[in-house]
C-alpha cells in the first residue's frame, strides 16, 4: 500500500533545508508532486521557490533532506544528473545564447553530429518535428537575439523537451508574457500532462495559478505553509497563506488631479536597432499629478518609446520637452537632470549591476550629486545609510546594503530598482513594467507608491502589458499599435475587451481604410 | 524511513577569497605545467625552479634586479588595468611603450632643459605619444564599436617598426648599434640606490597603482568607469556618458603605457634602442588579467613576473633550460585564468548577459 502511494509521485522532496551563510532559504521543506499533474508553487518574493527548484535540479546541494524521483531515492548532484532522471527546468532568467540560432540553442551540448560536423539540417528538422508535436511554434533558423520574449520562452521549453524531460519545472514563465501568450502556454502545458508528463509551475499571478493547476503549495519564509488542491481555493485564501495575514486586494482606483504639463512629445519618430521605423508620429502630454498609461502588445514600439523619453535613443524627428527644457536627442544625464526617474522594463539588463552591491546600485545616477559626493569623492557612509533606509522602506529581503544584487531573489532585485528611482524626488517618472516578477503583496505596495507619487504632483508615464494594472492606475489610457498611438481611452469606463481590440489594431485599420 | 542526509553543503567563502584561491590555483597549474616541460627537455624541474628562485631573490643584488624588471611591468599593468576596469582591452600597451620610450628619448637628446624639468617634459612626451598611439582605436571603438583588441594589436606592429625605422634611418648614433644618441644628463630619471639601475619609475608605478585603486573606489568618476566596465547598459541608463568615457579610459591607458616607455628610456637605457623592452607591455596585460583588474593585485603579479624574468637569466647560465620556459609558464597562466573565467561564467547567474525580466 505504502509503495503504491509512493509510486504515485513523480517528485518527493523530504525535509529539505538549504542555507546561504546565515540565511535559511529553505527550512525543512517537504514537497511532493503527483505524476501527471500541474503543481503550482507560490509564495512571496524571496520565499525560497527558486532555491527549492534549484535544489531539485541539482544546481544547489541541500544542507539536509532527501529527494525521490518516481519513488526512487536519488542524489542530484548536478543538472546533468537531473536531466538524466527526466527533469527539465526553464529558469526564471533566460539562459539562451543570443548569437546562436534557435536550433543551435536547443541542441547546445548534444549536437547531432555526422562525420565529425554538426548536422544543421537534421537539427532544424528535429526542432520542426518537436515544435509540431508540442504545439510550441518557433522558427528553428532564427537567431535568438532577434526573438521576442514570448518566442524565447518557447525555445527554452523546447530545449527542455529535446532533452527528454518528463517532469518540467517552469520558474515564472508568464511574467513576461501577454495574457494571450500566457493562455497559449497553459494550453500547451495541459497537453503535456495529458501525455503523462508532470509540470511544476512557479507564478505570482494567482488567478492563473488557480485556473491552470491541480495542486498548489505555498511557501513562506522558506517553509511550507500548506499543499492543497486548487479546486476550492480562492485568490484571497492563497494570498493570506502566502503573506500570513489577510491581503486587501484594493483593486479600487483613485483619481488624480492633473496640473501643468510636465512632459510633452510632439510628433516623435524613431527607428529601432535594425534601423526600421519603430515610432511614428507619437504625440503625448503628461501633466503633473496624473498617470498616463500606455497599453499594447509587447513589441509595438513601447521599448523604443521608453528609450527615446529616457535619453537612451535619439528620435529621428520631433520635439520633446521636459519641465520646460528641450530634451530631444539629449543624453540620459541631461534628461535625468531635467527631472526624469526611470524604471526600465529590461531591468536586469539595464536596471542593475548584478555583480555590485545593493549600495552601489542605489548610488547610480547620483554619484555626482551633492547628497552623495563632495569634491568628487563619494560619501559611502551616506550611501550606505540611504541604502539601509530604502531596504527597510521597500521591504527588500536581504542581508544588508553590502549584499550583492545577484544574491537577491528576482522580485527583490526589482525592488532595488524601484527604491532607487522612486526615492529621488523627481517630477517625472517613466515606469516600464513595474511589477514584473513581483509578488501580490509587493505589487500592492508598488501601486500604492505610484499613487502616492501622483498625489505629490509627480507626472507619471506608465508602460505595462498588464491590462488590469493599466486600468487600476491610469487617469488616461493610450493604446500603442505598430509604433503609433491608436486610441485614447477613459480607464473608468472602458472594458478589457475594448482595449484588447485596440491593441490588436482594430482602430488603426479602421483609420487606415477611412 | 531512513534519513540519508546529503551532507555536502557548499562552503561559503568570501568573494575576494574565491578570486584569490582561483588565481593561486592558476599559478600552481602553470608552474606544474612548466615543470613537465622542463622535465621533457631533460632537466630536473626542482633544480631549475631552485635556480630560478635563487636568481630572482638570492641576494640583495638579485632582488634589485627583479625590482628593475618589475618596474615597467607594474606601469604597463596599471595601463592595462585602467582599460580592463572600464570593460575594455588595451592589448596595445607594448606599442604605447615603444612610442612613449622613443618620444621621451627624443626629448632627452634633443632639448636643452634644466635638470628636473627635463625629466618631467620627457615623461610627459612619452605619455602624450602613448595617448596619441591609441587615439585611433579609441575613436573607432566609441564611434563604430570597432573591437579595440584587434585595432590595438595592429598598432603594436606599427609602433615597433616605426620606432625601429626612426632609430636606424633618422636618429642613429654614428658608429653605434641600432640606437639613438644618449640623452642629456639633465633628463636622467633619478636612481634609488647605488649599484643598481632601480629608479624612481618603481615609485611612480606603485603610486599609480595605489592612485588607481583609490580612484576606482572612492571617486564618482571612478564609480562611473567601473560600472561601465561591469554593465555598460546600466551605466548609460544611469547617465554615464559611455562613449566619452571609452575614449577617456583608453587615452589614459595609452598615456600610462607611454609613460612606462619613458621610464625605461630615461631611467634605464638612457637612449632609445631598437627592441629595448621586449614584451613588457604584454607582461603588463597578463598581470592585469591575473590580478582580475585589481590595481594592487597588479603590483603583486608584476613583481612576480619581474622576478621570473630576473631569475631566468641565472637559470639559463646554470641549467640547460632556456629562458623561453618563462614564456611558457606565462602562457599557461593566461590559459588557466581564461579557463577559470569560463568556468565561473558557467555556474550561477553571474555570467549571464540576458535576463528574462
Ligand atoms: N546564491 C545565493 N546567495 C545568497 N543568498 C541567496 C542566493 N540565492 C538566493 N538567496 C536568498 O535566498 C532567499 C530565497 O531566494 P529565492 O530566489 O529562492 O526566492 P523566490 O521565492 O524565488 O523569490 P522571487 O519570487 O522573488 O523570485 C532570498 O532571500 C535570497 O536573497
Ligand atoms: Mg525566484
């Protein structure tokens, strides 16, 4: 009988403890996943989800505890061992080689060789076949650098499948996806489990967790709070388990009162990295004390718009004015001097230096300001005090200002960026995907911070693929499609469906044919 | 249920110590590899290393000799280190050393200036020449993103051949070897002690290394440079003028490379000779790599390489092993250090360039 039950489980982790120096990331965690189910793992930022999965995948050795795969006790000492046991993991942060093609990435380290040479044609054919059987559409010959995040995600999953994985771990796969892409992914995962595979899914989107998974395990502060069937759970109940107290979902919106114009873009045009037109005739104004949100499917010019506004990409045509200063084509330091604070979307490429300490990251942009430097010398004492204060205020889970950013969990890295940019008292905030990878509690906190800034009279331009975020925060909602602003909507009255239509270019096409 | 603990927790070693252990390991492997080669040429590795050590540190004179050899490597190492910390590779230190050495010598044997001033102008000319020598690679890198590794290497050949040409065809001392006229006494870089040519250059090198260390650690400009080195996109986002800094960093690096040449000609040779400083520039680059871009570490690595060079002289006299053994050991060091960087990149998130969010 006992053997029967054991055989039912694809994964059993028993009494796992994992410490990083003085910090206990996993505390006596027991975690079991039934064969053929989608098992969600949820918890706050820094709760230890990624660490637990890294232990399972052989990236970290636990300090104590044991692991069983398909009922057999195993010692997973490296990812190779894990792969040999039929495990596959799609990491929270991409691990693809940008300069190689999709097929080359998928077969990296296990190339199909004929006569001592890599047989590209067979690899491409194999990827096509895999892509067809799994329903994950990709072009095997494209170079990864040129892919959208959604396609990159699919490549990561194909890579895992190509290695014969029967148990697939996905660490926050939907954080970068649009809701539509997310739904497609879940349909694919359902297909996997129908074929007898097992899926472990980490996510901060509780609605999708409840929708897609069979069982949910909640971690808090490194320990398991509970494992329950998804059926019968509610978002509120899950949130309470995660945070340890009832969470006020606060989806109610508040309105701002717009003041004088702070940022004005007039007929801005710009090109992307390949020299193709990315922004066409974009005009917009953001007033003091208002939040203007830009919704749109990722890749419709939002990236370029943010870069142009932040002084990281020169417009090819048009005028820009921030706080009365002409900033078209001005470099980032000038734009920052004119009053910009900026939370970038690709924050871990651009928003932090992962090697450096939190303290050093907090300093960026202010290394020459009188607050933190004197006669060209940095006042590290003050920087440290500021960092310590921000760690407290933004609830960054860390060992202190000297800890390196790379030791932080994904969501806590995000908070470092927010802390730095929100605390500078600037009149204009450019915020791109502020809550990617951030847990629900912290998301509420960030939304509150954004609204507090607005109440202080800060002008805010918000770019987000999360529609509910746009609708909750925005005073005015603009929709971007193929480099153009195609609609201005009133977030108080508009419906999600209506926004969706504009995002797919409905109004654009109408305008074009009229 | 029996609990079989996986009792193999990863040990927690501070980051700086991890680096140090890694470099030491690289050194050991290189020395071991050198030993194998010595053994293959039919010598006893132990004996050869013993002679090497004696040659380098066996007497006060030998120590002074090692310091003399280390001096240009320290300065060249600082030059390479400046670039490295800004995320750039100046492999052209060798070339800058040559043109800097020639420019300083030219000031020495052409101009007529009072004692102290003559040295200052000579070294200044060396720095200017070094900076000019890297200006093209610097601008091409900043403007067109042209790989500075290739362009600075190419400039090396031009520098060596150009100074050769100038020495033989234009400024050759009548009747002498391929060398220029000697510099005026007023241009001599003061020596630190009698009986050895160890000179002020050593102090200059140490001061530069310390200065660079403090600059990177405590100044806003140094912060901008080192952040640019570890994540240029982050630096640009934060308002650092990356292109301007690339040019500034490379010119500074080139100027220090030129200074190394000036120190050699004004302090040691007191003229410019064809092939006067073989490989010092490259040794400097290796020292900077071995030190992982830490200026104080550069000093240690340079002292080590200086000692190797000095010790190899005696080794060649007393044993059948050739001086080229030293080159082999250095090559092995480079190999190990690069392998180590690759290994470090593989594990953990530290080496990843792209992030999902
Ligand atoms: N390599 C490491 N060195 C030191 N501390 C670490 C390391 N990796 C993780 N931690 C710490 O362990 C804790 C758990 O981190 P983990 O990445 O597992 O969180 P998470 O639940 O995945 O959070 P998120 O939702 O933000 O991704 C965090 O406090 C983190 O700072
Ligand atoms: Mg995580």
